């Protein structure tokens, strides 16, 4: 037994070392940096205590970014669920070509973010884009819509992100759907339940816990998404209409070279996520207890 | 699991102090950091689902611990290993932030960053950008298609990339 424990620790050692050195230490170090006015490249730093945090409390840009993040995460989460769950239900039915369709649905999730973004930028291009062409041909709009201009850039970002990430919802939900015993549906059908009531009273209760995980992970991931948002905005002037906290943190650190400020933003996001997750767990537990 | 952007600043400073900015090693370390927690979690679930009796039976038949693991446990955990591999591959292949911050030279740039540079060129050549897009999507799709059947199982055991 003793020998087993030693072997166990030895096997765990490389992972623990890596996690300690590359995850735990940087997170703590990040909190430490956030207390300094630190240049990103030069070895210049000055202790400012909680100064950065006080600054952000009054910083308009911070609150704008926070607002954009909430809108972005909220809208993409709702739409991913609205598109993803029906797709998963559909793919769970038996029909010809199901395997092929499953592969196709996964496609957006597999292609690199940069490709997804450039694809949508081309589709939404105001002069040559397919979207404007179809809208005009259908008579839905009179002139081309500036999808990448300041009024529509957030909508375009949300569309791109939903397209890119809804397959995650499909796959995760589908995996759980497949483990629901068919007898439950048979029993419900015998009892005269239609498709909607079967969904409401069999599928939903069975998939509650996976929905819980999907909502949690997707909202965290969308709120902290960097690449899609940053690539969508490019360097243009519209970037400030979709700037979220991760992009703001990046700009502070690597554009304005204020590493200390960037670190403080990372800490703020970290705390926000922990608090939101804790509240989410509390609410869900209470609901569990009631049902 | 947290996002790259929350760790990139201390990571960048550490990498700089270690003198490995603009090296492949820096990227390897970054992606390892990012995938390790998830892979540990995923693989643990797979290993746990393999009955201990199988391993014991192999050892009763005279196999040492190492052989029991190699010939009995690993083959059974293969779907999990593949799922972890796909996850890590896609995350590292797609990553933008680490490659953007940690790599400065043209020669070491990864594909996503390189393609993005085409956007920032004076004249945006859409034909060339699209061709680059197809080229960098192909390896990911081929890799994915090859191992797709293991996937639903792997993903069912937990979440996957952000």
C-alpha cells in the first residue's frame, strides 16, 4: 500500500510541478503585479497599492468594456442555446444522413478562429458580401448595410461567435440525450404525451444537469473570449464599440504597455467570475431543493 | 478553467525573465499549461471507468505493473487519450493570444497570426486570405475527421475548449 502511494505521487509529480509553476504561480504573481505601476517591456515599476483598482472604478472605458462584455456574453449564450438545443434534438432522431450532418454541424467548431472571423467578414462585407446581396435581392433592405460599421459591429460579432461556438452546445447536449433510456419516452407516449410534453417532462428534467454545465462554461468562456472579439474589430476605429474586458486588458498591457493595469483587469475578471459562479451554484442548488 | 487573457501578463513577464521570449519552447509551455488541467480531469474519468479487476487479472497472469498498464489499461483508455489529444491539438493550433504576445519574429509566427497579418497589409487581397484560410483549415479538419468517432464520448465526459 505504502509503495502504491509513493508510485502515485511520483506519477503525479510532473503534472503538479507544471501546474504549480505555470498556473498557480502566475495567477498569484499576476495579483502581485497589479499592485505596481509596471511597464510591459522595461524594468520600471512603482508600487501603487490598490491604485489601479480605484482608477478603474471611475474609468469610463472600463465600464463600457464591462457593459459590452455582458451584452456579448448574454446574447451569444442565449442564441447558442436557442440554436444548439434544437439542433441536438434533431440530430438525436434517427434519419438518413445523420452521421454526415453531425460532422457538418461540428465544422465551425473545428476551423481556426481566424478563419471563422475572416469568413464572416467577407460574408458581411458591405460592398461585396453575400449577406447584403441576398438582403437587397430579397428587398429586405434598400441599400447595403454597413455590418462592420459602428452600428452593426456588435450584431456581426454575435452572429460570428454563435456560428463558431454553438456546436459545443450541440455535442455536449447530444452526448447526454443519447444516454436517456428510450423506455421513458415509450412510457410517456403510451400515456398520451405529444412531442412537446415529452420534451418538457422527459427530456428537460433528464438534461438539467448538463444544461447547468453548458450555461456555466459558455458564459465564462464568452465573457473571457479574446481572439474572436479582437480579430473582429481589427485595428479600426470601430473596435471601441465591441471592446470587452479581455480586449481592454490586452490593450492596456500590450498597446499602452501598462502591465500593472492589465494585471489589475485580469484580477477583476477573475473575481467577477468567481462571484458569478458562486451565485450561480447557490441559485441552482436552491432550485434543486425545491423541485 | 480560466481564459488565456487572465494569465498572459504574468506569463509574458516570466517568459521574458527566463529569456525564452520568441522561442517555440515558450509556446509549448503555454499550451501545456492551458490543456493540462482539462486533460487531467478528462483522463481521470476514463481511467476510473476501467475496472481494477482487469489490471489485477493481468497481474495474476504474471504481468508486472508496467505491462498490465501498457497492455490492459492504456488500450481501454484509448478513446480518452484521443479526446485529450484532439482537445490539445485544436487549442494549440487555433491559439491566437499566446502566439501574438510571445512570438515576435516572422519565422516563428504561427498560422493564425500570419494570416491576420494579411488583413493588416496595405492592400487586402481577399483571394489570398481565403486561400490561406483553406490551407490552415485543412489539417485541423483532416485530423478531426480521422478521430471524430471517438469524440462524442470524450466530450460527454466534460467540457472542451473555450
